[in-house]
C-alpha cells in the first residue's frame, strides 16, 4: 500500500474508533501506522486496544510485528506466544516466529519451523527467502571469522538480518517482477485483484475481501456501507473459531464456509492462510457464483498469489 492508501485507511479506522471506542478496528489502525513507519503511535493504539480486547488474536499478531519492527525481538516473541496460547499454532504464528528467530540469530530454531512450513506450502516465496537467510548469514559469519575479518560482526549481521528479512522476505510478494513475468500474467493467469474485480460484477454481491492472516484486509471490492476492515476482522474471528473447533473434532481443514441470514450470504474460502470473503444479498444466485468463481480460480496465476 502507498502512503495515500495508508492515510485513507487510517482516516476510516479513526472514524470508526471515534464512534465506537470498543471496536476491534484498532488492530487495523495500528497496523496501518506500523506500515507508515509510525511505530510509537502504532504501539500505543495496539496496547490500548489489547487492554479492552486481551483475547483478540489478530491484535497480538499486529503487536508482535510492531515490536519486531522496533527491534524488540523478545517482546515480539511473547506476543506471538500469547496468540498461540489463545488459538494454538498456525501457519501465521510459525512463520512470524521463524522471522523473529532469524532476527535473534537463532537460525536452527528458525530453520526447523521453516522446513515444516515449506512442506505445507512448497511454492511459498517468503519461506524460501527466509530459509536462504538461515543458510547464508551463518556462512558469512564463518567466512569472516576464518579470514580474521570479524570486526563488529555480530552488530553488522544483526543489521543485515533485519534489513534483509524486512526488505527481501516480507516484500517478496509485492516486489515488481521483470518484463517476462508481466507478460505471463497477462497471457497465462489472472492476479487475485483481477479475480476479485470480476467476481464483484456478479449480481447480488455487495463486496469481496481478501483478509490476511492477521485479520486485515489486503485486497477488496466493496459496495456495502459497513466498514470492510471491521467486517473482515469479525468474519476472520468467526472463521478462526470454526477452524479451531474443526481441528479439535478431527474433521480436518474446511474447504468452504457458508453463512446465511436474512438477506445476507457470506461465503468464505481459504487461500494459503488468507481468506477470501464474499458478501452477498438475497438477489445472489449461489449456483452462478460457484460456477463463475471456479472458472476464475482456475485462471488464477498461482505463481503470483503466494
């Protein structure tokens, strides 16, 4: 997101929070400030929100990332562990813990988690980047020690780890692709934003959100009057509760969730730890939606959506 988009999100979140100080939108607001680099402001907002909602898992994950960006690695780990206590281990918690371990120089612990995650999602670019860091940084340390060039290595390697993890691993999905890749996108596959745009044209759909692991909106096409950030956060909590209950009952992972109420249809689909949320009204033909959605997802460029 660019600065204008972040400012727009901050404005909307602040408005909601002003009208309802108990809203869980504080997590989205704190994350937007974090992405702008205003870490102290992000920390205060998330801390105050967690006093009201101490069991809000997504907020603990946002607080963990704020602490990570502030260089407070032990506190970041504590926040992730709070999320684990509340909801159990997940792909998101393990991935964030691996990043924290890399920042702390605990490479074997990070590699163990990343190996497990890679088996679950072999095509994930971020996991591969982090694994490369786990291998490369200790090797660089060994080379410098053998050559006698170990001046301030621990400090330098910490800076190297911090910058490379943030700039390489976490931006792997958003990094511009070379020209051949762009040609592939137009010829062979659709981006997730294009899929969302096309689905939103189906009669009866009021909005579509791609909600990330922290319960924050990553992509959207939204016509409803309700805030997409707040709606996404609420449905993410519902989805997380259902997912944890399914895990305890040994039913396995869900493939699709359908919530129906008076003049309201919510369809939830899992996407590599994220969640595609489709909100419809009484005019929505679910059969048409399913056919259109299956056709579009077949055209989704899996290389671009990781």
